[in-house]
C-alpha cells in the first residue's frame, strides 16, 4: 500500500503542516478538530459499547487504554512535518464528541489511509460520510495526495458502505490477513485516486450551482 506523494517544495510542505496544529474542518452538521486531553471521557463512553468492540481487537476498554488512544492522536499534532491527522468529530447541535476521522501516512511522501469510527448512537445518519468527505477534501486539496486508501474487516458491511459512498473503489480482499479474537479475518481494500475525487467534486459543485 505504498505510493509516492506528489513532489512539492519541502519548505512549503513544512509550513503547511506547522500551520495545521489546532486545525478545524467544519461541515454543515459537524466540526472536526484536533483532539484535546479531556476528550477521552466521551471516547471511553462509546468505545465501551459491546457493538463497538465487534470488529476491534479488544473485548473491553479501560480508562487507561482510552487515555493512551487519545494521547497518541494529540502527540501526532506536534510531529514535524505532520503526516498523521486523526480528528475528533463534534456534533454541532450537541457540542459533543461522537467519533473520530482522519488521514494518516507513514512519511511525507508515502502511503496514506483514511480511517473513522462513530458512536453507535449516531450510526445511520450520514455523519461518518460527512466527516470523511471533509477529510478527503483536506487530503487532496491541502496535502495534495495522489490517492487515499482504506481497509476494513470484510464482515464490517457498514464501514464498506461508507467507503463506497465516498467514491472509493474496491481493490481486493485479503483472505485470512488479520488475526483477531482467536480467529482469522478477511480484509477488504479500497482506493480513491485524486483524479476520480476531483471529477466527482467538480460534478457535485456544478450541480449545486445549476440548482441555485
């Protein structure tokens, strides 16, 4: 899952990442922002749901686990250059953290992947798609990535459906690729090239302009 980032001036790259600390991505119903230390309480609430653990490696979360989880995302904010963005999803109407979404790469010039999770109380309302669309726009227009990848456990049909709604193309299924909870799981892999996203983005905005 490695591919080259488009080449840009390294000085401009560093300036971009430095400016993004404390970043905010607004959408009509959500605010995506960098994590803060006290967000762990809300994350602990929704990660403690049994349904949440279904496609994760653990069966039960502790406060210590979740604090480490949130602190890792906070640490990423201070990396230079910054290559990993995992943002808290805040529901505007309730001013409440309901999940997280982000794009991550292992270096400024290599693979990038989108990932998200949502409090199960807010499933099936389009929030994951709305948040992920904002992150994709950031990835393609600010980070200038040539493509973004994603993967999920094959049985996680809800996540796969979100990835398809984002315009991502199914690439392959890796069989017996993930050992978790005493069994092997298949994983499905998806990709969205920037050129495909740009065509979809332009078409969506052209349609809105015609309706105004």
